[in-house]
């Protein structure tokens, strides 16, 4: 009888844990300036929030398949970069804004992140941030696979395997799946931070927010 009672109580405890489970969904883009700006705050948030909350990245698709060059968008982007830099403290190298050959297409870096998700999922967020730094701080060309082959060495990923996957039709289709998922969540601007609690979704932040602001929102949702 005691064994049955113990198993029953354990089952109830498991059910309660399952119902309380939550996931933080980050919809962003490696070439989104505000996503770059919020990166330190998100890192701090992950150290403060409940460890049982998983972090899921979804590539939102800021300007996928775009054909405009950095020079074409220079005036528009420089304003945003200055604002993000002032608010977040992140370092921007604006020299690339004068590059007439660099096409501002956000699909390749998004696809590169998905390759790492497939090959080494535990490193996805770290690689996402590495791509951001390579573009915004080091002005690396995110359309060239060589940029990623240099980065993956730091993550213990075989360069040849990465390149094969990066250039595959499978990963080109997979990144479209992420773009579609972002649209279904209603994420039209980035970053968008959403907390999934059971079957319900709660907006935590749309645009830049501090770790404390996001943490308060998360705690409020979980306490209800």
C-alpha cells in the first residue's frame, strides 16, 4: 500500500514538473543589429533564470535573399548601428558600410547557425554570437563560406563536414523552415523573446531589453 502511495505521489510530482516546464524562444538574426546589441543581456539572463528553462533559437530572417549591398543600405544601417552601440555598449566597425561588393543577405549566416545546430547543438547559441562578432566587429563577409570555416575551428567542428552541410539543399530548406516558424509565432521584428509555458506563449521582449527586465517578465509568467 505504501509503495502504491509513493508511486502515485511521484507521478503527481512528475506531472506537476511537466506542466510547469518552460522554454525560452529567441527569434533573431545573426545580422540584426539589435540582436547583436542584446547578446550580452541574453547571456546574463541565461545565468540568472531557472536552469530548467531551455533556450531555443529560431532564425527569423531579417533580409534573406536580399540583393542590396552594404553601400546601398549604408545610411539606413549607420543610424541603427549608432543607436544600438550607444544603448548596449557593443562595438561596431562601420567601415563595412561603404563596401559596394558585400551583399546584405542574411540567409547564409542563418544557414551557418543551423549547420552548427545540426552538428553540435550545444554550441548553437555561442556560434550565433561568434557570427555576430565576425560581422559587426571584424567586418567578415558572411556570404563567404571561408568566414565560417575559420570560426568552426574554435568549436571543434570539422571544416569539410561543415562546408558540405552548409552547401547542401537540406540546410537551405531547413533555414526556410526556421523563417516559417518565426512567421507562425508572429515575430516580425528582431529580437523577439517568447516564453512557452505548456501550450501557451508569452511575449517577454520585442526589441532591446535588459536581462533584469526579461527576468522579471519570465518570473511573472511562471508565478501565475
